[in-house]
C-alpha cells in the first residue's frame, strides 16, 4: 500500500514538522511504501542536525513545484489546496499533516488547530467572525468543509483535547487524540545528567506572536542570581532586536541571553543545565517544546490556558507576569531532584515510541474499516 504524507514545509523546523517526520518514519518502519510530499527539496542532514532524528532511508520525497510565488495568503492557501488534491491521485491513502483543513479527498488529517475555529469563523452562516483577508478569501473552502465533507469517512487526529474540543464545536466530528512526540534522541540524552543551575530556558521561534517580550519583564521581578536563556530559530530579526533593546533598558544584559539558531546539541546542553522552563504563549494548542524540556528534567512554568494544562501540573501555571516571577522564585528555591524526575516521568508519556504505537493502532483500525 502506498501512503502519501503531505508536509509542505519540511524546510522549516518545528513541532508540526516533526509530527510529519514521525508519521512517515513509523509507516516506513512498518513496511509501508511511504512518500513525503513537500514544497521544497528535503535536506535529510538538516533534519538530522535539528531534530536528532533522520528520515527512514526507504521514504521517497517528492518536491512539488510552486505555481504562484509570493502573491499573498489567499493565493498561497488555494495553491496548497490544489497541490494536495493533485497529490491524492498518487497514493492509496493520503495523510495531511500540514493544512489543518479537512478536504473531501484527504483520508487522514492531523490537526494542530482547526482552520475552522472560533477566532476566525462563526459556527453558522455567513461563517465570518473575522474580516481579515484570509478569512474572507477562504469562504469557499469553509462552505466546502462545512457542507460537503463526509467526516464519517475520515480519520481526524487532534494534537490535544483542547484542539479536539474546537474541532467538535465546528464540524460536529469527534476526533482521535494523538499527542505529538519528542525525539528519541532526547530520551537517550535525558539519562546523562548534568549539574543544574539557577537557569530558566525558553525555546521558541523569534517572531512577534510568541510573547517573548514578557521575559525581560518577568526576569526583572526575579532574584538577581537567576539567569534566563532564550533559544530559537531566527524568523524575525526585528523581534530579536526589540528584545535586546528591552534587556538593555532594564539592565539585564548579564542575566538574559539570546541564542538564535542554536545547534541541536547545544540547545540540549542548555536545557540539561536549567532547573526551570518558561513558556510564554497563551492558548498554546499543545506545546511540544514544553514536553521536550520536561523530558530533559526542567520543571515547566506555563500560562493557565490551552492544551498544556493537560500535562503540566496545576502548581506550575501562571496568569500574570507577577505570578510567573513569583512561581520562578519559589520553584528555584524549592527545586529538588525528585521534582525533576517527576517532570521526566510525565514527559515519557509523549515519547516517540508511544506516538508510533498509538498512530499505528489508529491507522490500522481506519484501514480495516475503509477497506
């Protein structure tokens, strides 16, 4: 059986991209003929260097030509639709890990957060909650998904209960929860313990919507012996420059450091040296970076929202900057190796092996019914 996995942006490295890699690798290891459909040529070495996990050698990668270049969000959105439609004919089962939409021709959809959601669309016609260009331009797709998709013929996978609830609200379809995995390399490295410092790490892309700007203000309210490290891909130089400017203004240059585009091994070394992990996003749909940090022994400090509440213990939630700073001060003071081990134990539920096993169970059951 030939299985197609649609993962348009494998030149970008994040949790969603690793889900696609994990699904493709799992299928290949179970002797399925697997094809990865992407928008740009896949660089296996870059994937290995960043994730610490390589593509299975039997996986075929197919680069799809871009028909429209830089014409805006709406054009890119419909180009993606047309590409996925064309690719379906090249495989027996088509898995979409990228679009967060449910198309009539797609068999299995992995939803990181549904395209149809309360922040952009209304549950009833005329469907618009927002009048942004993409929301208006995508109305034909909304009509298609709301009225023509046969959900009982699909396997809809959600990355958290939080996401599953949003899918149910707009489609009426119950999805199966398949939490994202962290890489097996992290499981191996977590066994090699290092001396822990009064260090707080955040891993995130350097871009405006990640709320990284709150970190210097939190740091200013914590004990002066606590240091902060912000690691991530440099998507926006303006974001990094703004952060550096704030750190300088608050006289925190010796306590808050930035590590853009840090290699995988160096990122792991910093996380293994830290006692805590700070996550800044509100309403994170899941938060694989949090799980990775926990697997490496960091105690997580997260906002009281989104899918991360499904695995982060309540005593580590915050709502205001003051609460975050207070929690950091307390957890650094009360840190223990027992708490570190508790974090590792929670994270193990999201291991690569558990992800692969659950995916294959869901996939096998779906194919048995479909055939």
